[in-house]
């Protein structure tokens, strides 16, 4: 029997079905899903509009080499025009976030002719070799060098260091508006504006990676709107296909016009099913006023977490994030918290070393939030007690 390589530590849960914000295990037990496949099921499990669009597309044509036009592709591009920043006129669709980051870096390298990149401490951009070269975590990098480009990791949110380092040898600066995997660290408006200015001065490209923060997750369509800056290249993935694998790299006109046949490619990138899923997801996003709803629900969720922090200051150091991209930073490793949450019907995930992250779908109700936060309170009481017991025993 073939075994799966264990790149992820197993959660000990076998899932059998899902609907909207809930998943069920094989014993029929229901869970509130605040993991959503790393945030990608943001529009809910088996969203009927997206499932129907995929089914209809399968019945028409589900494979077409990228050189052929399809109605599905035309519709996807038309829909993307409604949500992408206006200056980003060229787009290429791929399958996963790492692939789209890879393309962003390749374009930057090729067009600028420069080989150096700036990334940031705690940044995460994916596992392919280019994306890994700008990913900070030594655990993911170990044993894989040499990396393709010369990357310098600067401290996140430190304007002075940035201004010193971005010169005319730098091809591009890649940044997450809120570092997701790195622990829900929010970039300040000043910092993001400083990257924009430094790139403009040095003739470098500003690449904003919104694989995790994009498509309404933070209560903004794109999180970079918080800082009112415009990227030269935008990378998106996860939620944009409603859970179906789609990602994209969108580039400003001047860059797009310089790219030509053979510069990149992908067999499955932008296939008809992916295009149908993307089109339907954009339709849901706009028709259901997802961004506005997330801003509102996110505020309620965050306020409840703030109260948790007030009551459990011995365990919770800080509430982090925006919209429905939220977490609590704990004062010790939160493995037991995540396990207990799951045992009690709430599936969350970790961010960085110390953050318990909640990435629910947009339709999470106030009742669901009460349930999630109530469960968290019970879990924290239990964990706090255990800590006190272990402390007095040692
Ligand atoms: C900001 C960011 N960029 C890129 C990626 C990589 O995406 P994927 O796992 O789809 O390759 C991730 C995944 O977590 C991410 O959070």
C-alpha cells in the first residue's frame, strides 16, 4: 500500500462532508470550520453558485490547452476586470499561490534585468524554489539551497532599513500586507507607502502577495487598499476560485506589454473549470456583498476576541488581524489549544509559532462567532488551569 509523505502533521480527523461554514467527520460530528483549507473556502463549502458553475463547465469542456480560446476564459477575464486594480491590465492564471509568486518573481527578474530581491523576516510566499527563496522560515529553507536569486530579508515594518537597502540593484520588493503564515503581523500604512516610494526611486518592482489577504478576507477587496498604495504586480490565490485551485499574477501595463510567448507557461493554469470557478466566485463576491459583510462580522469577532484577551491575559498576549483574518497570540505554544478547540467542534489553525488563527468563511453568523469564542473561553480556562497545576508541580 502506497503511503502519503507526511509533510503536514496529521490533525487526527477524517472529514467526510461539508456545507457552508461547517464540516462533518466520518462519525457524523459537526465542526465549525475556521481553517477552510488555509482560507481558500472563504465563500463557503460547496457554495451552490460555484458548484453549479463547475458542474456546468464539466459538461461543456473541461480541458483546453492555454493557446486555445474558450468562453470560460473570456468570462473569467471579463470578471477579473471588475475586481483587479485598474492599472494591472495583464493577468496570467495558474493553479496555486506559490506558482503565481514564482511567475511574479520571474517577470521581475526578466524585465528589470536585476537579480536581487528584498523580502521580510517572517514572510511566507510558497514552496517552489523561487517562492521559497523569498520565504523566510529557516525550517522550510533548510537543505534546499542554493536558491535562484539573491534575497535579503529585512525586518518587517522598519522603514529606515528599507530605505537603506532598496537601491538600483534591486529587482523587486515582495511583501504581504498582513503576514499570514508568519503570525498575522500587520504592515503599517507608513511601511507599505515607504516600499512604494523606495521602489519608485530605485526602479524596482513592488510585488504585493495577497494570496491569503486578498478577495475580501480582511474586509477590503484587496488588503493593500488599507494603505492606498498600488503594486506593480499583484499575486492572488486561495479564495479566488471558491476553493477550486486557481491563482493569478496581475501586472501593470508596462510590464505586461514587454512579456512575450515562451516567457512562461502552464498546462493546467487557467483551465476551463478553473475559469468557471473564478467567474462564479467573483459573482458571489460582488452579489453577496462579501467585502462589506466581512468588515461587519469581522468587527464583531474581533471585539469578542478582545474581551477574551481581557479575561485571559495570562494566556493571550494580543489579538491580531483584520476582517475574518483573525487570531490570538498566546504566551506559550498553542498546540494544546488547537487540539482542544478541535475536540470541542471548532477547527482553527496556527500562524507563526504562537498565534491561533481563525479563517472562517464569509457567511459565519453571530451565533457561530459566539460558539467559536465560547469554546475558546472554555479551552483557555482548561489550559490555564493545567498550566497552573504544572507550574506548582515543578
Ligand atoms: C501569502 C502567501 N503566498 C503564497 C502562498 C503559497 O500558496 P500555495 O500554498 O497555494 O502554493 C501562501 C500559502 O499559504 C501564502 O499565504
